[in-house]
């Protein structure tokens, strides 16, 4: 009985350091291995006429990577649950008739 590990309950909170950069991204690419998930956040700006023509022929639009986050696979279910809960609260708080839930793919 004396060898049982002690259970400690605690809450993790971000140490809000004002020097930490805030990064904007409006696109996320997701990849995975058997061990982790990589979320690559990019900022996609409106395309110029030249970029549109290039995209039409090459079928590629390059966007600058703003952050690449790698998380262990065990972390993903909690991340999904937290995003779903925050989306539920957001939807209830800021219901906007222009935003239809679940009508298209999320990338």
C-alpha cells in the first residue's frame, strides 16, 4: 500500500506572457504519423490576377506558414472535444444566420 503513487489534482493555466506573439492564420493543414499530428497554420491572402492565373494552370496556391504545431496522438481527442465544446458555446452565444453548422468540409 505504501508504494501506491499519490494522486494530485491540479489545473493547468497558460502563463500569459505578454511577449508571446499572437499569430493569425486562416488555413490549417493536418498531417499525421502513428505517433503524432502536425497542424500547419497558414495565412491565405486574397490573390492577385497573376496568382489566380498561375493557380488555374498549376492548381497550387502557396501560403506562408505562420506556425507548425506537433502534438502527440493521445492529445488529439481532448483537442477535438475542447474545440467542439467551444464551438457549441460560440454558436449559442453568437448565432449568426449566415453561418450554417456542418454544411461543408473543414480543412
